[in-house]
């Protein structure tokens, strides 16, 4: 069975990110994709700022800490990902970027969907994340989710997306699953 990780993008105590990830998982499980979905919460893998001696491509998936080895194993076990990214200063959060910097080969030849949110729909963070993921030889799908902190959240604290997003989110999920299935043939 194809396994898709829904990767959170924030570790802040006041984050709304996990709400979006949980909603996305619930939405995905109602579709007939034949895939299994799980939330991969980056808060479970908090690591110090990256300063390893070797770049990830040279580490042969053997990293300097248990946290990163566990992160590597989790990412390696999945066939594709849907990243849920907030937008911090027109980019992804430092916590997400830091964890992405620690590993690399685990993502190769896999698919990635992106769901962003922020005051400007998370579009800049989505574009930034596409560029980062391309470095791992990942196939980022075309459709992406874009939620507004002002209209898709109640008082910017409770996720309550408008139904008009449903077709786009369905496209993100189904395309990510389809590409994950196709990319299995080259891994």
C-alpha cells in the first residue's frame, strides 16, 4: 500500500499547523485513493540547528543523533508527502527548513504535495518549499492548497476552511498519491 506522510511545518506552541494537517488527513481518508495517510509531526523531531560535519548526501543515512536517525527512518518509510507549511517572512518555518537540511536521499524519487497558509495564502512559502524539495530530486505536484489566515481560520486560531478549497485539496491529494505510485517503479 502506498504510504503518504502529512508533514507538519511548525513547532510553535500556538501553532494552527497541526489543525490543518489533521483536517487534511481526515479529508484524504474520505477519498478513494488506495493510500494510507499518517501525520508526521516535526515537533516530534526537534533538532539543534544543522551543523553536521558531512552533508546529508555523504552521510549514507547514518546521522549524528537518534532524533535525526528516527526522522530519517520515518521519511524513508513513506512513498510521498504532503507538506503543510505556514508562511514565515515569505518562506517556510525555520524548524521545517532545519529538518529538511539534515537529510536528503530519503526524499529522492518521491512525490510531494504542498498545502500552505498565511496572511497571503502561503504562496511564497509554497514556492520556496518547491525549490528546496527539487534539490532532493522530488516531484512536486502542480496543484497546491492555499489557505488564508483571515478567511479560513476563525480569529486566526481555529481552522475552518471554506468548501471552495475542496476540489483543489482533492487534486493535491490524488495527484500526490498517483505520482507516488508511479515513482515506486524507479526506486
